[in-house]
C-alpha cells in the first residue's frame, strides 16, 4: 500500500514550565527514550510483592467488581481510563493493563491519540495519519495554537475536507471521533452523531485499516478516536502526556466534560513524578490534586477513582567548570519523590480515594536499576520494567474487584 503524503504545519511554541521547575532533565521527561532490556519476570529482587495491593481508604468496590464481571460475561460495557504522564504516554505498561483487564472479552483498542502528528512519541500498536496540513498543539507547550482537547493533543486541519488514515492493532467496526470546537461530518452513509455530540462511523464488517473521508468547518480540532469492536466487554483507554503534572490536566477548559464522553467506570490517575523535579509546597500540591479530582468527580460522579503514586527515581547532578558552565556530573537519587508520594498518599487517605502505593511496591531506585527495571536516564523504566508494573497494577486492581 502506498503511503499518503502528510504535510505538517507546526507553530513555534515555548515549553510550558510550572513555577520553579527544575529544567535539568526537562528534555528527558518531555522526550523520553525507552529501552528494551531482558528481565527475569520469575524473580523481582527490588519489588515488594506483599505491598502490591490497593488501599481502598474506606471506598467500596463491590459494585465496580460486579460491573466488571458483567462486562466479561457479555452483558455490558466496562470502561477504564488510565491518565498520567510519560509513564503512560508510551503505553508499554498501559498495553499490559489493557490486555490483562480485557483478556476474556475486549471491546476494542479504545482511544488512540495523534501523538506522532504533534511531534511526540506514540504507542507503537497503531498509526494515525491525515491528508491535510494542520496545526498541532501539545498540553505541555504554551501558547497552544489550537483549542486543547482533554487528551492533551490537538490537531486542527487547515483543509475543510480531509482523510484520516488509521491502522488498528485489532479489528473494530465503530470509530468515535473526539473533537473540540467546530463540527465534524462525513459523507459516509453509515455514520451518526451520538448522544455526546460526537461523530461515529459504523462499518458493516470489522477492519484494521481505515481511510475515513471527513469534513470540518475550519474550527474542528481532533483530540483522538475511539476504536470500538463490541458494544460489550472491557475498554481500557490510556491518556498520557510527557512532563505532565496534576496542575497541567486542569488547564484544558473542558477536561472534565470531555473525559466524561468516555463514560468511565474506573479512572486511574498516575501522576507525581514531574512534581518531584521542581519546587512545590505540600499545600500547593494538595490544591492541584484537589482541583483535578473535583473536576473529574463533578463530571464523572458515578466513576470510581484510583490514585497511583510515583516511585523513586534518579535526578542528574551538575558541576560548574572553571568558566562557570554547568556540566552533568552523574546521577543521584531524587529524594523529593518520597515527599511527593507521601503527600499524594495522605491526600488520598483524607479524601477516601483508593490508592496504589507504587513507591512502596517498587523499592528504592538503586535496587530497581540493579534489576534492570530503570533505564539509563534514571527516570523512565525499560520496556520490560513498564510491562512488569502493568502486570502488578493489573494484579492489584483485579484483586480489589474480587467478590
């Protein structure tokens, strides 16, 4: 199959930095490189398996478990949203979580986001192309050149008519387009606007390769597309943005209401690593967490929440040369993570929100590195490390939903 040429128009933008952010490893956190290293999954010298459980903090997941088992039985749809930073964006752990939770009855690939069109790393199981030139926005680059969807990526085609070329890892028969601003239509007869005012395209047969002709109105911004293969079963959506913090997800003006269009039953929020690379008070952090949680809960009152804390990592150290220049001098454990993780845990306990203590499960950074779970930058995991944490998180969630 011939490739369709894609012209990309990107506006020059500036990095969005929170106040007092440590810029020393900013590029690594915004543009991570992920390494694949062989890991013996039969032994976890750095992992505290006895800590691998969810503290419900007084919440009751019995109804959530009933919904989940009904979905596996083919009686309903169960939807999970996994929200986070670069640990989530690449989807190495998210893909394992998706596979584990939907193993016996998957409802489709779920949400795909045009990360690569916006000039950042994208999960490797799908492709997302557009025939039109476009403007692109990323959550962590301000000012935005488009309206910002809840996914943290905005693609605004400059042509009113264009084609989206999508390849899915699994056959799906329904595409649901998540847009903000403007209208999106298609000349295809098997399409409709659903109750969330989103364009849906239905296919007579399931496919993995799509070329959808679309028409916008000049203001249309595409944030992602849901790939759905069944009206029952389990959908797991991953939404991650490199460098993101709790406060960053409060910036998109319609984040809560647009997130609600996914109709989540369980929302997993895995943030905190990037806060540990800046200077932030406990009160400010709690306010940032509270603002995001209140937004999510206000628009998703029936969804259960799970907060995942950060695990210990490294940070770079620097030295001054005789000429006053700063040069890297190695790495040291980022002890700020312990403070951030504790604050997030205490917030979850105070608010009665279930909490997964990744810091306690993972062990210290040197032992993670010795087990080849941490990559060279000391912040991101190896591919195998992410797959391990995806399995461990799935174990804890499935255990918490048991009858």
